C-alpha cells in the first residue's frame, strides 16, 4: 500500500514538473538571444564578458569623475561608446529595439534613463566648426539629415 | 629677361615662398604647443582650486542689437533659442535704462559663477555644485527638478527644461525635469578653448568679453581687472561673482 502511495506521488510530481516546464520551454524557444551589431572599433575598451556585467559601473564612475571633477579621459566615456556602437542602419545606439543598447535592455526588461539627456548619435554641433562632423552641423545646426542619421 | 630665365626666377621665388610657409607653419605649431604646455590640464587630471575661471564684460563695447553671444551659446549647447518664460536661456541680452537721466545700454546676463553661490546653498540633493575651478554647474544625475536654485539665484540665470528633448549635442547632455544654466562652456574650457559667447563676440570684433583665470595674475582678465574699474551686479549680496561688468 505504501509502495502504491509513493508511486502515485511520483507520478503527480512528474506531471506537475511537466506542466511547469512546458511554458518555460516555450518561452525559451520564442525569445531569441539579442543579436548585437559589432562596434566600429578593433575591440572594446574592456573584455566583452566584463563589459556585459560591469558597463554600468564604469559609466557611473566616469560620469561622476567627468561631471564633478572635470576628468575627461575617453576610455570609459559614454560618448566613446556611442561613437563606436551607433547602429549602421539607424546611426544611433537607442533609436530602435535592435540598436546596441536597446537590444539587451529590451531583452532583459530594464529601462535606462541615459538617453533622456545624452545624445544617442555621434557627431557634434558647434558654432565654430570644430569637431568631427562640425562642418556639416555648423552650417545647419538642426540639420535633420545629420541628426536623424537615416540611411547614411 | 629671356623667357627661360624668367621661368627660372619664378621657380626660385616659388621655392622661397614654399620654404617660408613651412617655417611659418612650424612657428605657429610650436606657438600652439607652448600655449598648451602653459595652460592645459591633462584630461586625466581633475580641476583644481589653483584656477578660478571668470569673465569681464565691457558693456560699452557690447553692440547695440547684437545677439551673437546668445546665438553662439544656443548653437554650442543645443538650445532652441526661444525666449518664452518656460524656455531655456543660458545667456540673455538685457536693455537697461537709467530712469533718472535716460541713459540706455545693453548687456549680456548669464550665470555669474559666484564664489558663494546661493543655488548651491539651497540645493537639497547636492546636484547644484561649484567645481574646484569655480564653474557652477548642475549635476543632472542628481537633480530632482525642485527649482529651489532658480528661486535662490539673484540673477535669474537658471532655466528648467519642461519638455522632452532629442538631438542633444553629445558634449552637452540636457533633458526634461532638470534645471540648467550657463556652464562657461565647460566642455570647451576643459580643452583650452574660450566659451562660445566670448569667441563669437571677438569674431564680431566687439571684444566686449574677456574670459580667463582670475587666479593667474598674468592672464588678460586679471590684468584688465587690475587696471580698470569694474563692478559686480548686486555686489551688496557679497557673492563674489566670477563675472564682472564695466560701464554699468
């Protein structure tokens, strides 16, 4: 009798496990891992695995150093990230869900505030025409072709 | 002179000019380097209190109706140039009239980069801050948009961003919900350039603004302040402003 009870318990547990497993298996099959476009540079400023886990710490450290102390090293600067990782289609790191930042942040469901203030596209607007894309930007500081970066 | 001889002379002259250009170029480049060695702070080094950035504005030189400093500021910092009560203005041209005698003149008003800034005193989060070299800034990462600093500022120098922004200048992040004001173009100052307004004023030929280091007795600013009378706006408040005026 005791043996039958054990056997029944096993069957029930197996059934529950199967029921629980099905949706997660479906979810795993339905959502593919984010596909990231390769950056323009040779390699990232740090090891890729390190960047996956720690990019936010580096950015936070750099932001306080730059903002409060005026330290302007470029290795961990957000501007540097954008210049290298802006998408070839959108010209931006966060214009659509396939762009570099959004691909992972959409996948993990984490919202980021960086782009409320920071530019998502490389290039500089200047009154005097210094900087990389300044010649174009200075002539028309609000040039939509430059700013939206469509196609390029 | 025969034709081949003439040709030869021309060729010689060309060579001479070329050599001259090379020498002049080298001189220019070394001049830039000397300037760099004397003034620049390496990017990995923090700003220190050995310097205090300041400005002298000669309102007598300020052009009537000229708005170039404002336009330059707007372009450099990505402002839209609107002047409504809820729009961001980092530098404004003011018309001032002495009612007793009718004297009218113009001056640009911007953040005065006080030594004792009331906006920093009142900030509840520490977002409003004075950098070691005297530039007063808002750290948007910690600004909660309470606008207390705007009320505290006697110069009406600060603005609040009411609407979401896009297409910011990569060097000048700005966004909704934060207070902002003139930064002396800190991104330019950190690479040894002058603020956009000053450069525009000089480019126009008015030379009404001198920017420099108040701590360096050899700077053009210190020399001007030593040799000519200048005033602070609301000197009675004892804020020791970094921006001084002449002719008001």
